[in-house]
């Protein structure tokens, strides 16, 4: 399993998401406002906005907060956020992609560069690592949606490419161009997904030892704590024994 997915699971189990709930809500609101500004403020007519609202609901974001973020865009209020992507290498030659929504490119670039430098990594040009990744749709269902066979059958019917199931849930991957249709077909079969997003999937992963894994997790956590950063992807892989140690730490 790729290191970043493992890392997410650890942080989830440690309750980090609860501690950072307000920060998470502000990032979700920012995505909703940007999505509403790039199209119509009606989720039924705007696929990106529909996904942003769905993901906000999955994180128990209050309806009032969601509506306020849409209204901001409809009324032409709020900052104008730009979508920016940063790419670089962390400890051990691990590639990272950082997606941000910012109203100040200089501030974001400076913060991201500082995080990379402090971790012993380096920020590269746009395109310096993304050629080693694929853009794919990721649809996540909790284990309660059904067993692996049921989800696999629904995914094949919906036109998905792959399903990864474990005790916690099911991750369904598809071509990013068809994420809207696949998620709609899955919703008819399995109900509403917990999250639907377009992600960067590494074509290959880099195995790292415990020390490097800790440094990388610290770097990813620092980046994710930045208000401008929406998503962080890293292509490292950690063996089960090391992962167990890090989980217990």
C-alpha cells in the first residue's frame, strides 16, 4: 500500500481529524466557493461543485456552512483563489505533489518551499514529478456499504478500473474523465459514497525505512497544516512491520 494512504489511516486513528475539524471545514468551504465560482452555483448543474458539497457532507460539515460558501461565490464575495500545484522531492528521493488554493501565490510558495527544505527535500518545477503519476478518480465507501464481492460487482457494472477493499472500507478507482458517471452509477447500486475525488496515483512507489517514513510523515503533516494546501500526495511505501511501529508510536 502506498505510504500516503497508510499515513492517512494512522492519522485518522489517532483522532487528528477531530482536532483539525475547523481547519478541515475551512478547506472544504474554500473548495466549494472556488467550484461555485468556476461554474454555476447550482450543484445539480455543476459537477465539481456537486462533488465538493458531497465531500463536505461526508465530513459532517453543517448545511449552513456549505450554503454560506456557495452564497459567497454567487454574491461575488470572498477572495479570488488560484489553483496552484507544487512538485518536489522529500527525504529518500520520494516524490510529492502538493495542491493548493491560494489568494497569495508568494506566501504559499514560500511556505511550501520552507517545509520541503526543513525536511531535507527540494521543491522542483511544475511537471518535475507529475509525469510519474496518473490522474484518476477515487470513490470511497465505508465497509458498511457491502462486502468485497458486492462492491466489486457494482464497480465493474459502473465502469470502474479497480477496487481495493479492507476491513475499513472500499476504494474504487476509475478514469478521472468518467468519475462523474461512475460515481452516479455506484450511488444507484450502493448509496451515496463517503468521498468522490480526483487524485494523483503514483505509477511506482519508493520503499522507505522507519527513519525516512517518520521524516516524510512529518513533512506531509506540516504541508497539510498549511491553510492554503488542499491535498498532498507522496509515492513512498512502508512495510507492514514499520507501519505497525509507527502506528503504535
